[in-house]
C-alpha cells in the first residue's frame, strides 16, 4: 500500500509518534504529528496521561491510535513474552477498550491499533500472536511494517491495513528494523532523518518518529518541514 493523492493534487502521508509513555514531550509532538499512538497502560502511561493526550489530540485534530503492548512496564514493552493466545487477546481488548473510553470522554476516538515494541516485531512474524492482537482489537485498522504477518491476516479478514516507515531507524535487508542496541539501529543526524522521511513517504501510509529521544521534537519538526517542502499533504490516519 502506498500514500494516496489528496484532492489538491498533493500526495498524502501521515506523521505518527508514540505518546503518553511518560518519557515524551507529548505537547511538543502533538503540535507536529498528525496521528498519536497512545500508550494504554501496559508498558507505560496512566489514565491521567491518556486523558491529557486525548484531550489535546482532539483539540488539534490529531488522530488517536491504541498503542497496545505486552504487560511489561519494567521492560517498557521491549521484552518479547510468551503469552497464551486467549490471555493476549484479553489484554489487547482491555487496552483498546480503556483508551476508547478515555478518548470518547475527551471528544476523540480510537481510529487504529498499533502494537508496541517487542509485540510489534513479534506479530510481524508470528501469526498466532498476530491473530490475538486482531481478535482483541475489533475491526480497527492496523498499522505496521510492510509485509508483516499481522497486516496480511488483517487484509485477509477485510480490515484496513496501513504501512509505515521509520526514518530514524536502520533497516535490515529483509525489510525489518535493526534491533535496538545493534550498530546502525538508530539514525541520529536530523538532516539524514528528514531525508529518509521524504524517501519513505513515497511508499508508505505513515512516517513514524520515536518520541523517547532528547531530540524527538526537533526531529519531528524537521521531518514535517521536509515532507511539506517535498509537496506532501499531511493528514491523520
């Protein structure tokens, strides 16, 4: 799937970031992005933070997505876990339901689901855990890596699938991301990040920026400027 043409002739792409993780400048990023992947409490976040992020997203017209994860606050959701399918389905449903209730109370709605961290990578290759995430998230559109198992299953089930690219991450030859901690995993030069974003935007629905780095807002602003200068129209999912 690729970005599509807007009515004004520009090519439309989304700009998303992970928010509500208690380590992020939520207000700064919400002023730049068009979609917010909101932590649902299992790896990070609290009800109060979810309320704050959803309220500001509603005010700014930023789309809200459920950032679901393993129940792993100590590991920030970055540790792969073996979870029985019924339990993972229940955990995902709990996260989506909780955020949906909070978003609704703030004048927003959950418009898509995106797994976080280790779960994101697991469902890219594991149909069983991917199926659990799908079963727990109703009929929400699914955001993920191109070629991910979860997107293939979602498409087969008639659900909308959305693909994203990461301008601040290194890629493996098979299209996966270089694991965190390995050489080349992170791209830190802001000019390189912005250039990567423009290149990726031609073939994805959304460009994702990580919000847990000290330069996250600076990078997000640079990416937004680069995309607009390249003729892209930014629109939430």
